[in-house]
């Protein structure tokens, strides 16, 4: 049985890491392709959340990289995960029209890990340009800031 409170904590981490990267991008005046990658993190999280809510968007949503959008997406994930008692299957259509059925817990794992993957990509872009003023946003850093439960 999936541990939905633990999955919800993964989205607390996702919010913490996204806030750090948003501040970094703001300080750099939103360079490209960094901003496009960050917007993709938010859009993907939103489209998966929409699918869990019974929608099947026909295109990726455009999410503005601002604090209020980070909070809105985080709240949506928390509401879904913290009210879920049992895993369930979700049937949705991709933006291409293909229909799939997946487990809610798998979608949550994917969405949280997707953000981590692309934040690593952002870090790599910064390093390749010689930038060293990017945020540390790995899970260990998040856990060091949180008191043990």
C-alpha cells in the first residue's frame, strides 16, 4: 500500500526546491533556456494534477514562474494526496489523444521525480556556463532543514 503522507512530503520537498530555483532565476533575470525548463517543471506537475482531477488537457498548460503558481500547484497535490486513503487507477488521455491507465501513486512518484530530474538539468546548464551561484536543492538539503518527525 502506498504511503500517501510520504508522497505528500515529496511535494513539500518539490516546493522547497522550486522556490530556491525560482529565486535563482529571478536573480539572473530569467535567462533562457533555464526559464523554459523551469516552466516545463511547473507545466508537467500541473498537467498530472489535472489528470488526477479527472481532466485530460489537450495541450501543456502555460504556468507563469511565480511564487503564487508554485503554491497553487503544491496545494493541489497536497489536497489529492492527503485525502487519499487507497491507491486507485486513473484513466486519462495524453495531449496526443492516446488513452492510458495508471496508478495514482505512480503518477505522484513520477511528478515529484520529474521536477528533481529537471532541476538537475538546470544545475548542469549553470555549471556548463561557469555559473556557481545556483541553489543546492537536493533532498538531503531539504531534510537537513526539517526537524525529524
